[in-house]
C-alpha cells in the first residue's frame, strides 16, 4: 500500500480547445480514489474552468462542470484559485461555480510533495 502524498494539481489551460482541464480533473479523481491528499490550483486561463454554465466544446468536447461538482464526493475540498489570475481576467471569486480559496502558487507548491501541471 502506498503512503499518502500531498499532491497539488495545477490547472493553467482554458476549458475549451484542449483536454487539459479534463485530464487534470481525472488525475485528481484517480489520486483521491487511491487515498492521496489532493489539492487543486486554478491559475491563468485555467480559472475560466470554474465559471458556471460551461458548455460543450468544439467537436463534442465535454464540459468539465459536472466533474468539478463531484470533487467534494471524492474528498477533494482544497480548491484554490490564484488571485492575480482572477484580477487579470476581470473576475471575482464570487463568480466561480464552487467554493475556492485564494492562494499564492509559490506557497502552495512548497506545501506539497508532488506537483502536476496541466
């Protein structure tokens, strides 16, 4: 049995036009199912994945809103957002579709054993 690691998954890409966000969320769900401590950090255009009413992307690319909704069921409750990214995109934390914590990427990275970038 593997020991629990603190894993930070950083989401930097927008939700439409690639599968990066979906892959990040799948990695988070798998890690949590395997008993790892998972935190997510949305920064850059990745913050856009947290906006409500995400639609299907081009060529039938599935939206990620439903995956974000189930994160608490997998005990993934550490969902962070980079404040600089919010400000750069002209967004407020209250506009996001889930409960998030404002965080400094540097501080979060130093608090985790493993960091995955998507």
